[in-house]
């Protein structure tokens, strides 16, 4: 398995992976496969390789097949430039349990840590997704809140768990 930063040319494969995830793990996402399938390829390119650097995605490949991905979104807004959002974590079923999610998460954390001024990574995960919550907690994310009625599903409303990862202060890390 190899983890790499996705580029614009990867957008069709990334789109395919995400649409599959929206269908097979619908409760994990706030978007639906139907709404995302309407997005033009330019939307997917911006999601994985924003021209102004406001998003980046990492892909996990096995034998040239995209088996997992995760993305980070950054903001140009001055009051929240210190925050990164981790979004769209997905690992195809056959690749689960092999460290793919952990490797993708490590790549995203490392990228955010290298971005000047970023101090915290935020994410949400659907309550009940114990494998994802465990993965995030093992990486150092902490729960800071629960959003009630976060997503409507055929089985009713589900809550979202809000988690945060505080990046080390580069000045203090250099002094240690």
C-alpha cells in the first residue's frame, strides 16, 4: 500500500471512490450519493487539489487501485485560518483492518502540522461508528461535543460526534 497526495488527474477515481462510499456507508456522511453525483468534475478537482491550496486529499493505493482517501479543508478567512477540517475519510471494505485508515490519518495530520498557523484539526463522525471513533482517538483526537439531530436517515435522526486534534506548538516542540 502506498499513501500519496492526490492531484487533479486523480479526480475521476476519487469521485468514484466517494460516490461508492456515499452509497455503501450513507449514514457516515452528511452528503448523499445523489447530490454529489451531480457535481461537475471541477468540484471534485477543487476538493482534492484546490488551486489556492485550500484543500488537499490523500489517497491509499494498492496495485494502482484507490482503496482509501481522506481530505483536509483549510479556510482563507482570517479568523479561522488556524483550523483544518478533516473530511471524507473512507477505506474500501476489503482494505479495512490493514492500517490504511491510520496511514491516511497520519498523512493528513502531518500535512496540517506543516501548514503555517494551523493549530487544530476538527472532524465529525456519526455516533455509533465505533471503528472510526476508535481510530481517531488512537491518533489523539478528543471528543468535544455531540450534535443532536445531525443527519436524517431512513432509520431516523443520528447524532454527530465532534472531535478535535490539537497540533503541537512548533516553537515549544523545537525547544523540547
